[in-house]
């Protein structure tokens, strides 16, 4: 019995050291930070959709640029779920930024086909990330 407890203690110590070693690279889940940036993303996305429907390309472009900026902030966060897939989380945040940027360019060019493609891919990044990383 004593040996078993000693063994468990050693195992716990090893796991603790391993855990401590890998923690700094990933950062920590921060609920308030998520809430703040996601509320903003949601608001901007709604304004963006409204601007597209109203064919207000100027407003659509500037809103898309704001979402592009938000993606850089999202990228720095650590999700609660699937933290071991942090690289994929960051890649999805990058994808959001890339397509928001292309959407801004397409809006400036008033290119309807590219606007639709970019908007679809951009929202796809929101949806994909939620499916993978949201509780
Ligand atoms: C790289 C990942 C990622 C991307 C991209 C992303 N989100 Fe999120 N979002 C999350 C995670 C994770 C949560 C849950 C936060 C938590 O666990 O506290 C969340 C939560 C939310 C919430 C809070 C309400 C709820 O239903 O949980 C809203 C609203 C939201 N996101 C909107 C958006 C919109 C709109 C976009 C795209 C413009 C977007 N998000 C893009 C990861 C992402």
C-alpha cells in the first residue's frame, strides 16, 4: 500500500512537471477576453451583413477591416476546449482575417462575385471555429 502511494506521488510529481513545462506556450483560457472580442465580432458581422444587403460598399469595407483587426486579437486567445489544437485555432483566426481582408478589397472594387465568396469563407471561419473550440 505504501509503495503504491509513493508511486502515485512520484507519478503526480512527474505529471505536474510535464504540465508546468508545456503551459507557458499555450497561455490560459480567459472567459472575459473571449466575451469582449466575440461580442464585438458579432456586432460587426451584423453591420457587415446589413451593409451588403443595402449595397453600402463603403460601410461593408470598413466593417470587414474591423473584423480583420479583431482576428489578430482572437489569435492571441486560448480556447477552453481542444487546447491541444491551438495551432488549428490560430490558423482559423488567420483564415478569418485573410477573408475579411479580401472582403474589404472586394467591397472597394465593388466586385459582387468576390464579395459573396469572401463573405461566405469569412463566416465559415466563425462557424468552423465555434464547432471545434466552443463548449
Ligand atoms: C478562432 C476561433 C474563433 C473564430 C474565428 C470566431 N470565434 Fe466566436 N467564439 C469562439 C469561441 C472559442 C467562443 C466561446 C468562448 C468561451 O468559451 O468563453 C466564441 C464565442 C462567440 C460568441 C459568444 C456567444 C456564444 O454563442 O457562445 C459569439 C456571439 C461569437 N463567438 C461570434 C463570432 C463571430 C460573429 C465570428 C466571426 C466574425 C466569430 N465568433 C469567430 C471562437 C471563435
